[in-house]
């Protein structure tokens, strides 16, 4: 690949892309703000995640991006293919495991997505996204591809002092962009949306920052006092409509919470039968945000990593419906960091079997497992 040619011929520079993708407050009328979002929608697709990283990082190691590839197939328990960019990743030494399995939903493709973006010795971003609604797979893919860009291009991201605030702003910005993308007919997000659970892992500062909406739960496995004894600690709380604070916000903003007579409390607009969501926060679902008090604002937390912290589980609720955090940790703990892919498949298969048993083979949700080993062993 040659190095001749003008900047115009080769496209926008990294610095130009950085400026355009910077997250911040935009003053002006709603029309002016929408214009800014339209410009950002165009610019988000101009360069890949790896290209956008440029060379302005503190890390000295490899750069790579992994994630589920778009898949319109409808074969039950089929595994979504992995899209990889950047330096090659050896799963045997990375401490990373992942799988994304199609459930028993013949009316739709696999609506789950996941992503891992990392610069060794600098940072990583891990994410799980569970779409819902007729076009939920499109919304989850859109968020999976673009939310990490908003995070890494924030001017505050370099020193990792404000990762929680950065994630909070990025969630609100992606919701604003989804709104404009819907208006531009690039997405149909009126009654479709996605969960979003992300972790920003700063290697240099040895800490993790979590941000989430909805119910793709994150669990931390910690070593116990005895060898082989692990405890599962739930990091995120599921945003359900029957939680006292969530119900109060929904009702204050014109929504209502109704028990469906089976297993879930659901959110509806006043005197209407939409959207019927069993979650109180999410991305997308524009009518639910507009009429029912659904929120895109994430809850954020920060955790310093200690020697007892073994591995992280980021999973869609296809895992958590019939498996507790402790059970999930127990299924993974006997696999070394070099066998993380095997552990991810084992947990996904156990989740599938639990669905078949509990629901009589009538329904199985999509199942996504991402495993991240934090203190690598030498096995």
C-alpha cells in the first residue's frame, strides 16, 4: 500500500475524525442539534474503530477489535460469526471467551451482539447488547458498532479519570443519534431497542468502569479463601419496572406499570397498549422514552481490580433467566484462562438446556456470553 496521494484522496485524517466524533454538549435549537447528529451519523461510518484509535494512546501493545458479525440467519443455537479487525488475537493466551447463540425465535434472527475493543497495556472495552422488538437486531448492531466510537473519541478518555461520566454522556448521545437515524429511515426504533452493558477496563489504572441499561447483567468472580472457591458478585442491577425508583419515574412521566399475569411487570403508555416493555431503561424504543418514562441514562460504577478478582462475565438475559450469578461462576471456574472459549460455550449450552427444561422446548432466548480473565493464570 503506497503512501502517496492527498488527504482528500485518502479521506479524513484521524485528527479530523477525532474532532467530529468528540462527545460534548451542543447548544442550539432542537433542529440545530438534530443537524449535528445527522453529521455525526455520516461521520461515524467514515473510519473503523481501529483507524479511529490512531496513534494517540498510552498503550504499546497490540490493537484489536472483536465482535459479533451481522447475521440474518434463523437456525436455532447457531453461533454468530466473529468479525475481527486489527492485530490477530490468540484465544489460548488472551483470557477472552465469547459465544453468541441464536434462540428459539423463528420470527427473528439473533438479536444479541457483543464487542471487545482493546489496546494492550492501555484499555479495553467489553460490551453486550440484547435487541428486542421487530427490528431490535438492527438497533443492537447499531449501538454495538457506534457506542465504543463515542466513548474512545471523547476528549476526556485519554487519562481515564472520568470514564463514568464519559459513558453516561455516550449513552445519551447514542440515544439522540438513534432518534435522528430513525427520522432519516436508517433505523426503525419506534418500538424496537436494545439493552446495553459495557465495561471500560483501564489496564494502566487497574480499574473497571461499568455502565448499563436494562438487564444484560455483569458478574464478577472473586477467589475465595480456599483454592478453587469462587464467589459470584453481581455488579449491575437489572432495570425492571417494578423497582420502586424505576416505577416512580415511569409513573411521573405518564407511563404505567402492569403485571402481565405470568412473570413480568411491563411498561405501557397511559390508556394504550404499547410498548409493553419488561425493562425500565434501554436504548432505542423511542415511543417508550417519549410517552412512558423509559430512560436511556445508564447507571455507572467504578471498581479497583484486586488480586482476588478472577474473571468477568457479561451475558444477555438468555443466560440469567434460569442461572444465578453463582451458578454461572461455578460453570466457568474450573476452566483456566486459556480455556475461556470452552467455558463460554459450556455456559451457553447450560443456559440453553435450562430454557428447554423450564419452557418445555417452546421458547429459548438468544444467549450471549463474554468472559474476561482479569489476573491471568499460567496454566
